[in-house]
C-alpha cells in the first residue's frame, strides 16, 4: 500500500523540473527501490557521495535525481526530480512520466504509450523537434491532393488535366534527390532546414497562380522540397532512435503527420467559399517558415553523420547486397505508390462528382476516416519493433488496398466504414515498412539511396495517376481502382525476402559504418 504526493518543482530557462514524492510501505519492494534503476525509462548510477541517492546515467532527461529516505515507522520515501529533454512537449510527456514514476512496478517492459527501448537525452531532444518538422512537412505535402479538385474548377481543367498536373509535380522528386544527396555530403540538419524553408516559400507562391500550369510548376518545386524534407526527417529519426524503437518512432511521427495533414482538412471548407478560396490554404503555409527557422537553431546534427565525418570515412562500396536491398525496396515502393497516390489525390474529385459532397462534407469525411490512424499506429508500431516488420507490413498493404477499393466502389455507410478501416489497419505499413529505407543502407549512402527509392516510387505514382485520371473517365472509380489493386497485392509477395531488422543497430545492419 502506498500514499502518494506530488508537488511542482522549480523551473529554469530550459524547462520545468518536476518533483514526484512517493511513500512506500510494501516491504517486498524495498530492495528494488534501493537499487539503481535500469529499465525502459532510465538507467541510473549511484551518487557516490550520498547513500540512497541516484543520478542520471542514460535516459530522455536533462535532469534526473532520485533519493530514498527511511522513516521511523519503516516507510520509504522516494523523491524523484526530473527535467525531460523534450522541448515543445515537455508538459504532456511530463504528465506521462510522472504517472509512470508513481505507478512503478519494477519491470523492464515499457507501457503501451512509451518507446519499447529507452531513448537518451539527445535522441529524445531531436525526436521532439522532428515532430514539429513532420507536422509542417505533412501540411505542405497534403495541400495538393486536397485542393487539386478546387484548383481545377477555378481554372476549368478536367480530370485528365488534373492527372497530368499532379503527375507533373512528381517530377519534383528529382529535386528531393539533390537534397538528400547533399545531406550525405554536408549534413542532415542543414539540408533539412533548407528544404523546409524552400517548400513553404513555393507553396505561398502557388497561392498567386494565374493558371493551372503556373500552379503545377510552383507545386513541382514545393512538393519536391517537401519530399526531401520528409526523407531527411525519416533518416534523421532512424539515426537518432534506439535500435528497438525505430518503428515506434516512425509511428509517432506518422501520428503527428496525420495532425499536420488534418490541418489542411480543417481548412478545406474555406476552399468552397469562393472560386479562389483554395488560395487561403496555400497562404497558411507561410506559418511553417518560423517553425523551420526555430528548428534550425535548436536541432543538433545527427550523431551518426557527425561520427562519419569525424572518421573521414570513404563512402561505402556499392555491393551486390546493397543492390539486392535496393531492388526489393524499389519494387514494393513502386507498386504501393502506383495505388496510393491516385487513391489520395482523386478522393475529393470522387466525393464531389460521384457522391455530391460539398467542401464541408469532404472535410468531415476526411476527418472522420483519417483521424483513427492513431489507433493503428498505437497497435502496430510497437508490434513492428517487438515482433518484426514483414508480416505487419503485409497486413497493412493488403488492408489498405482492399478497403480503399471498397471505399471507391460503394456509397453510404459502407464507404465511411471502409475508409476508416483502410486508415486503421493500413497504418500498419507505416511503422513496419517505412523504416526499411533508412535501415538498409550505410550512413554515407543513406540519403542518396532513399532519394532514389523515392524517385522510383514517384514513377509508380505518376503511372497510377495517369491511369486513374484517364480510365475513370471511361469506367467508374470503383472499377478503375479494383483493377489497379492487383499491382500492390502482388507486390506483398516480395516482403518474404525482406531481412528482419527489428532490434538491430544500424551498424549491425550496415557493417561498413563500424569500420
């Protein structure tokens, strides 16, 4: 039995210090309390000067001090003071960690909300800042797919032209290739900031478009830079995350990406208020500029990139194993993008033309069916880290494809249910397969390899967009997507040859980085 008490601690320029006091009367737990912690939350070391005092050895904290005092009645009083190394999210994370300290059960396994493997301070700091970058990238990356139907109406373009314009913007992947190539040479942080600023500026320029081809050209640059930004976020996160928490990290970033995309959905009704209402959404992109500038000041360079440059190592040789890894990832990326890109881009056109939805109804549908992504991420992210990637990834691809076909083929309640299920179960592919790109290549080749994989996926998306744009004029959307679904379903067979990467350090997967 325990009596618990908590009071706020002092604060400083770097954030508040939280203080948690717990009184223990259960003698069975006394030995564990008096020992240094080494679990999912923190690894302590004894404070040599004071008995019963412990300080931080490793964990996601800037400050960690724990003391044990015994009262005359035999009770132990455990006092913990901590400051998290999580800027922007110190308050909500502090509540979770405070609760975990009070409810400690002396077990190594993390609770459902925490990363399976413990972060250190720099990793936690970088991860939190990458959340802000992810939200900005998601907003910028969602603008085109959610507004193209309104833009096309403004400029009098048909579906075929929509497909060509959205396909044209995929050429911007060549720009993202340059971004990640330079990131392998001059650093992740510098190119991440450059890509983010450029993407926001060209999104604002798109708001001033005088025709759909001007719009497409501005979005070509903005989307290319946004793609590069997204790639660098994934690479940066993988390089800073613990080996046993990379899929969890990808899933949390995906969760906040959903929030960034959701901001576009919240604003969609503005696009329906007037012929040029869609321009407001692109002007809002200017808010990403101060976010990226602040990020550039606070985000440290990736430690793995820093280590590589300090060693002055030569770029890893391109071996047959690297070629095989690239080929497998490219085939799956090509096939899934061929379906996913048109599935996302033509949703609003489908809802407006075939279901008669207004801008407000589109926003409601997208919000209702997209918001539950958090459920899928919460379930499948930790599973991908603990149980492996391949089967979880296959489930995500198959569910996402099948339920999307149903969504485009049926109206009424079944359309809403299928859209929601495609989000929840399809989310399994995000943490399970999204980490393979950063994991499968050495530090000196990681950026370029992922850029090339994106380029292959973009080719797939362009083919898919052109196919759906053309064939949906002759057939229904449902029939078009049912035929296209064959491609990603067949591609899931390739996953059986993927190596299992869960719980393995990047240096173990890429031995050249250890030389």
